[in-house]
C-alpha cells in the first residue's frame, strides 16, 4: 500500500530542470512561476562559487521564486587527495546564502596528486573503496552540518578488482555514511548497456528511503557504447526505469538534465510534463498541487 512505502526524508519538490545560464532570461521573464511548467531548479554549485555578484544575484532571484537543490561536481568524494577545506568553506557559504533543499555530488574521483581531470571518473567497486568513501562522505557531512546526496555516475570500463555490483556499494554507502542518494536513472541505463548488467535489478536494489532525488537525461550512441552526453530527450528505456522506481518508492523529486545542444526552455518543460504525468498516474502525486 502506498502509505506503507518508506519515504525519502527530504521534501518532495515535484519535477525540476537543471538551471543553465542560457535559460536565465526565460525563467526570470515568466510572470508567474507556475507558467514555466517546472517546480524547482538544480543549480551547479561551482557555477556560483565565483568572485563577482552576478551569478549569485541571479540565483537569489530564482531562489526567491522556486525551491532549489545544489549539485556539485568537484567534492572529489572518491579521490585519495585530501578533501579541499577551501572548497567546503565556499560550499558552506553558498548553502547559507541560498538555502537549498539538499546538496549533492558524485560517487567518483576527479583528481590525483593535485591534478584535476575535470571529469567524473568511476571507482573500483571494492570493500576498501567503500570504507574510503564512507569516511569522506561522513567528514563532508560533519563539515556542512547536513546530509548530502551521492549520485551514481556512468562508466565505460570496469576494474579487474571489482568485488561487488555498483548497486551494492551505493546502497551500503547510504546506510554506513548515513547519506542520501541521487539516483541517476540515465547513468544506470548507460552503464547497464555498456557492461551488460540488468538495469531493473539495479533500480530494484536501491533503498527507496535513501533517495533524495532522481535524474533523467538522454545519452548518445557511439559505436557499441552508450555515452552520457545529456544532449538528447530522455529515452523510453529511462522512462521505464523511472516508472519502475516510483512505483516502488512513491513520489521522489525528479530532475531533467540537459547539458549540451540545450533546447529552448519550453522543450525542457515538455520533458518535465511527461515526468509529471507519470508521477500522477503511478504515484498518485500531482506536482504543483501540494501544500
Ligand atoms: Fe546526473
């Protein structure tokens, strides 16, 4: 029964889209927030950790109209480099200013010996990596004074050292670090295709009450591989994973990610509308009608 579902501890925000500068004008020009057809925005944290006031002022204006979440790309939760205290201080300041519903980053490493690769590199799926990331997520949460959500990344190669499936490591991380999860259904679809595992099995293994948010996006085909390009509409296989997950979990805040060949805002709103209709049909929840 719906009432017995374990629910996420964070508020249900409805369906949002990734906040991109190309859409600032359209968002701020809307006479009423409801006319945009989205309920919330996810802002890339690092885009607003900059000197100068304009990006932060724009985020202030959008925050005055909509809930937001902050999504980071450089906490470097899996690296063996030390956590960056300066970065954490800037993130804490951003949180204090914009009061996001939650903060997220990725299950990955991005730097080695102080050199950043500027990419989200997958981690070996081992017990020692799990211990390492649990400890770093706990330290980040202690510093920020709040739980964060950790997102699964897509991958194209696997490590010979792997000891467990990714869903097992991600679920154990959530429990042991007492953190949330940002479940990216597109990344699951991409990795399942590239590695030949069952995406449904992955989605079914995730503890629903740990999931703060879902990501939906569209990948590209490159030969035999799927590549996580975020430059296409959400494919049918990802919509199917979405429906499957919220049938079990109930309503979970959902975000459309589109980062390259970004279309006009109205096209993003069409994708958001499809997510809303699935939420209404499958989870009995109509975003925008909540109290
Ligand atoms: Fe994502």
